[in-house]
C-alpha cells in the first residue's frame, strides 16, 4: 500500500513540476532559439518558476525509486500514464488551456488501460 501511495505522490509531484515549468515558460514569453540556443536555455533555467518546477519534479524521483523497489515496473509504469489525466485537467483549470474532444477521448482510453492493468 505504501508503494502505491509513493507512486501517486511521485505522479502528483511530476505533474506539479510540469505545471510550474510551463507557467515559468509562459511568463518568459516567446523564446527565440534561433538567436542563440545557449542564451535561450540560460534564460529558461534562471526563471524562478522553472527552477521550482525542476526541483518539484526531481523530488518525485525519490518517491518513484522507493515504489520501484517494492513493485514490478510493469505494474508501476502504467501509473505514470495517470499523469496525463492530471496534466489535462490541471492545464485546463490552472493554465486556461482548451481541451478538444479528441484529447478527452484519449484520456478516457488511458484511464481504461490503467484500470485494466491495475487489476492484474
């Protein structure tokens, strides 16, 4: 049970990290990589929200490592796909992104697949 909790925590931290990174990139505006890849990445990596996002994402790795030490990878990895669902809802709710019917359908298929795998 603790392993599943760690899988969930890892997934939530991964999603939160992605949201912080995206919000940080949105605040930076249009980044012109053609004017210099190195300078563009320096600008990105010094953004406070990107730094927080990477840190939160990295924290999730520790929970993931614990979970993997307790359960099969073939059981654990489908839980990662649940992050697609959280990202979809969070992007819509927190970032105001539009979600098409095709994306909703895809997420429903992912949910069904994760449910079937979790039953094994």
